[in-house]
C-alpha cells in the first residue's frame, strides 16, 4: 500500500519550493516528450486507419466485393439465370451486370482518357456510396438510357452542367468504304456523382449498359458480374458458396485478389509507422530515466535525512517510483487529450496550415481523397496508453533502486 507520507514526499520532490529549479525543467522535458510521443502515435495511427478504411470502402463501393468473370476470354451467357441462382442461394448478395470500356473524352479544347462503365440503375441503389449524390429522378433517366453520369471533379474541371453533351471516342474503329475511323458519339449528361476519391471522380463515367453496348458494338452481353455483400467479414464464406454454384468456366475473385499490392502495402505501412513512432515513446522513457537519476543525485542529502529519520528502503523505492510514474501518467493523459483533439480537427488544421503556408499539403491527385480521413480506434489507443504507462513504470525502477540502496552516512556527510 502507498501511504500519505510517501505521496507527500513525492510531491515535494517533484515540485520543489527551493532554488533547485533545474530538475523542474528536466521533469517538464520528460513530461512533454511522453505527451508528444503518445499524441503523435494516436494521430498517425488514426489517420492510417482512416486512410485504409476510406480507400477500402470507396474502392469496394465502386468495384464490389466479389467479381465473377469467364476464363480464357469466354462469354457469360444466361446472365439472368445465373443471377437468380446466386441470389436464391445467398439472399444477402446483390449482383450487378457490368460492361467496361475505355475512351477519349473531348470537350471544347480539353481531351482526357476516361473509363466507361456500363451498369444498370439498380447498381446505384444497392451501393450506399452513391446515396447522397444521385436522386431518384436522375436514376430514372439513367434507367431509360437518357444519358451518362459524370464525376464531380470532372464537372469542375470542364465547367459542365446537366444537359451538356460530351463527345467520346472509342479505341475500336468503324470500318467504312473509306477505311477505318474511330468510333465516336456524343452523350448527354444527366447527372453527377461524388465518391470522394479523386481518381474515380475525375476519370470514371457511368453508362446505361444498353447504351454502352450499342456504342462499343459489343457482342458480349456483359464482361463480368460484380457482387456486393452485406457482411464484409464473411467474404471468404460467400466466395466458397458461389464457387459451388457457378459453372467451371467461370471464376470468382474477391477484392483482396484484385488489389493485393495496394492493401498489403497499407497494412505494412501501418505496422512500420507504429514501430517507428513507438520509438518516440521509448526515447521519452529513456529521458525519464535520466531525469530520475538527476533527481536522485540532486536529492541525495534529502534522501540521507529521510533514511536517518527511519524511512525504509522500500518506502524510498515507492517514493521515486511514484515520482516517475506520475510524470509518465500525466504525459500520457495529456498526449491522449492532444491526440484526440487534433484528430477531431485535423482537416481544419490542414486548411489553416495550407492558408498560412500558401501550399497544398495533401494533393488530391496523389492521396486520392478530398479530405484527410480519420478513424479513432479506442481499442488501439488503449494499447498505446498501456505501452506508454508500462514504459514509464519500467523507466523508474533502476533510479529508484539506486536511491534506496545508498547508505545514509554516505548521503549526509559533508562533501
């Protein structure tokens, strides 16, 4: 048990009212080091969590969780029957027909490559990522093959509006008596979507599947089926079940196989960042060791007086452990508070810094997102706090033992 006397002596050592102010500075540096280390680790890990989660949700929101496609360039036939069979077997899966193509968009003096994705209107109703940007009227026009949907970033870049027409060239040529000419057509814009990922919002165009089939003169009914599941954690189970349903010339691919390098890189980066930033807390803990050793040497005569008055070794040990742990505890709490506050306001801080520095800190073209994503994982944060407190406790053991083992006569004698 810790007595009031031990707490009182610890307080007097930490906050001396004498001229010995040097230790107070060292204490503050140790305290600040732990606080900044904890805050930095919380901020970076929260941003990494948000980046991974946002990237995953946006990519899967557009590309689906599973994909069924034919082997060796074969064609998927009887698509409706295949969809019905899958949805009857697993009623939590939504299937969407997809026909893909690439083209060159021309508008006024601007040209850029675009990805054309042919889908049905149900595709947008089943995916939450489109709920805020597409209304029922737009989806009705889309289902009637009235026109195309364009990304929000492309809209801003071209300064276009609903009702404008875009000219798109296909790489497939049209054979005429005068030779081969690029396949070209003009399409009416019926709406705009915003995914929040620059790559999609600036280069992806959605076509009604019948419209793109006619434009590309495609002989295939579809290129593949995209599957969207409700329970993301059971994706391996769904994949196994679907394999037992579909014909042998079709294969099932999940999102992990479609983007292996990207998500593996994100996972490795998160683990490496945790290790690197953990070293900051470790350095702060070593700084705490230094400050505690300085405290022991500074308070040597006080320790001698306490021992002479009958204070035991165990009591001295507890006094110095309380000192070091209190510094670590306060630093950890402050780091936690600073980290959470910064995470909650990180985009405001980003905008302020960009305004003051007149420089774009996080370019949308490079980092994909229009704003910094943050996900605060309190389970992960609790591990960070436990590690910080543990290191703070361990850092106090050696100086405390050193203080308790010195004989009183050697501490109070004249130099």
